[in-house]
């Protein structure tokens, strides 16, 4: 089945080109477990995936999904803020990190990611990446959560050290309203 030409589809295409079997990846915003399962498929039975979410409903959904798909031995789902990922991984040990900012699909739209913890999580993720490692950000804005996080993330990304990382920001130029923004980062080798 062809992947859609949307933010998440682009993120998955990018990750599929970069992440190899045996890799160690982090899903910083587990949600309903879609990215966690996708990463498990990429890293295979010899790899490892850590997934984080602050909402118990998301943790439960993700655990159920990975168990149903047979990825229980590959993935660990942690009920904690994504800004705490450095408590679970060593610097330079991670091959890929993925974020989907915003709120839990099908959940309470008044609970959503915040700039303070999201920027701290990106900073941690950058340090956890091994040389040549990658990170994807899917930035959603509008609705109840507004634009504060989007604007803060974009400003933060502009200041990332270009000698250590490459940051590629893309936009859906002709889509109405507030289309999500895909961002791709590479840690220099």
C-alpha cells in the first residue's frame, strides 16, 4: 500500500530510508502507537524501540497495539514526559527519534504537547542521537492548542548548531488552514 503524501507519510518514508534492522529508536510521543509499531517494523527483532507518553490512555493503547502486532519484545512503552527520554538512553546511542506534536488522536484536545517540554525533549533527543542519526518532527498547530508551540519550535529549530546538525523544514504550500509541518534532522557524522 502506498504511503500518503502527508506529514506523517513523509516522516515514515524518511525513517524507512534511514533506520536499519538492529537500530535503537525513540517514539517521543507514542499516542495510539502508530509510530511505535512502524519503528518496531523497521528495527526488527534485534532492534529496540522506546515510546513515551504522559497520558495513561496513550500508554495503554500503544502497549495493546505492539502486543497485538507481536512487538512486545522489541518495544518498551514508558508513562513519562518525552522530556525525560535521556533518563532511558545514553548519549550517542539512538539511531532515530520521531515526534508528533499536538494532542492524542481521539483523546481530549485540551491535553496537548507544550513548548517547554517539547523543546527540552528535542534537545535531549539531539544529544541522544548517534553520529548519522535522524529525527523527524510532525508539527501540528491550530485548534485548541493554538500556535504557541509551533512558533516556539520553529524559532528553536532555527538556532540549532549547523555544524552539528542539518535541519530541513518543509511546508505544504497550497493546503488550506494549518497543515502540519514536517521537519527532518540529521546529526552530522
